C-alpha cells in the first residue's frame, strides 16, 4: 500500500478521532447492545439491529483510521526546505488573474481537505497545478467552468 501524506495537524486529528472511537464510541455501542439484548427476543428488536449496525460502522472506521495512520507519511511544513516551491504542506497565497481576488490555501492530504478553512487536497486540480511553482509563476487550473489562471504571490511553510 502506498504512503498517505499527512500534515502533523492532520495526523493528530486522526489520532484524536481514533482515541474517541476506542474510548467513547466503542463502549457506548457495547452498552447499547447489552441494553437491547436485555429486552428479550432479538429477531424483532430494532434497537439491537441499530446498535449492531452502529458497532459495524465504528469498528470499520477504527480499522480505516488505523490503516491510514499506519501507512501515513507525516510531513511537518515548518521543517520543509523547498526553496520557495509549492509542495505538500505549503501555504500558498494566490491571485485570480481574472477577478483579482486573493486567496490563501494550504496543500494537505485528502483526509484533511477543508475548503472553508483554506485547506485543499493534494489531489485537487488546483493543488496539482500549483505543485512545483514559485512565487511569481502563473498556474493554469482546469476548472469545471474552464481554465482559470492564478498567480502565485507567496509560498510559506507554516
């Protein structure tokens, strides 16, 4: 299996989710199953079916998060020495050449992407167009509405 790139913050977030799943969610589901079993006949027990379904989801998510953490390559943007190039973990300030709007994005792993918080996935079209660019370069992004051009104003490793 290939390595999954994660920032330090993204890895911590996954570890916190895993801890919550194992210490809070799993015991809650076990208690819900025990409670439903105490009601008697399991063949027509909707509470039991719902609790078993929830258990399946929780156990699946635990396995998924453990797999991602085991196969992760954790990258600390502060320790990067990319000489001003856009790379994974970099925070990039861009200007849309058409609207002259300025935006700032951090290039992160797929699980960390959150456009509302300025985090874009490494596999997104805009991140793929930015990788390897320097401040002053123009990146052409194939967007659903056509090609958009962005000028890279600044690249930071924070």
